[in-house]
C-alpha cells in the first residue's frame, strides 16, 4: 500500500506534536513536514507534494481558510482537512466553500483523525460527527421554513401558516433494521464509538454497518448518507 504523505500546519506546537504522534502510529502514514502558519502552505506543498494537509483554522498571520483557498487555487487537487474549535455551520460552510475536503473539531479522538486522513486521501470528504449533525439540523430548519413560506396565502387570501410534519419512513427496502438504527445515530451526530455504546455492539461492527450503509445508498461518506437520508425523510433531526 502506498504511503500517505501528510503536512501539519498549526501554531500550537504541543497540539501539532500530539497530532503527529497519532499519525506516526499508522504504518502507511508519514508526516513529511510541519508548519506554524498558513502562509507556509504553498511552500510546503511545492517542496513535499503531500497527499493531505491538516490545517488549523486560527493562526496569527494567515488563517487556515485563506491558506486552503491559496492551495486549491494553485492545485485544485489539493486535499485539506481543517481543524477547528468551532462547530458553527458558518465556519464549516466557509471552509468547505474554499475547497477543504474535511472539517474536524479539536475535541476529536485519535480514531476520527486517522479515519479522516484515510477518507480524504482516497478522494472522499470527512466531517466531524457533531459538525454533520449541526449542518443537517440547519438544513432541516431551512427546509421547514421553505415549506412554511410556501404554505402562506391560500385561495381565500389568508396569511395563516400551515405546516405538515415530515413523516419519517425508515428505508427498510434498502437497509436492515440495524442499519436504519445506525443511520439515525449518524444523523444524531454520534461517533462510531458512541453508536457502539448506544447499540451495545463493538466499534468494529459499527464500522462494518457504516460501510454497508454507504455502499447500499451509493454515497461516498457518512455526511452524504445523512444528507440523503434527511432529504428522503428516513431519519429524524433531533
């Protein structure tokens, strides 16, 4: 298996060293360079041609979002995972719009970091489960507002608002009952570990269920699975 070359850019040395230590445990990962500001990103890309950048969002000279924009402008194939303490959808949306392939919260566990690098290196996208839940919740809010707005003003000229709750229809034609339970917990923003604890199954079994869900739903990652599920009314947003 090919080695995944990684560059870490973060202005906090202790955090950077911790991330490097986690990645160095993976046999096929190699941290080829480190930087402490986004302004170094282009130089490090040209010098090391990494497969994945792990980029802090808040840095003193050039923040991670602006650095990501420069990287993607210079090389549209650049793969960047943004690290942040912010789970607000505005931060996430801004990062993704500039070309980031992943968004992780600094409260992540080691498994989430490793999974994110693997997924992004393979061409997919990865969002921290809590971020996914917030985005889906915002999507549902906007969708509901659209339904309410469309319901205004009937034939009698009334401006009363009517809204019919979306009926949740589990996709039992596509997924097993257990996979439907896992899909709901993904929409709730649960990590694989938390899903395993909720369903009293191992984390490895959860990963197998998630892989089956992605394959059956014909999507690339868990975020896409949740978005498709919410659009089809297969999960609740709680």
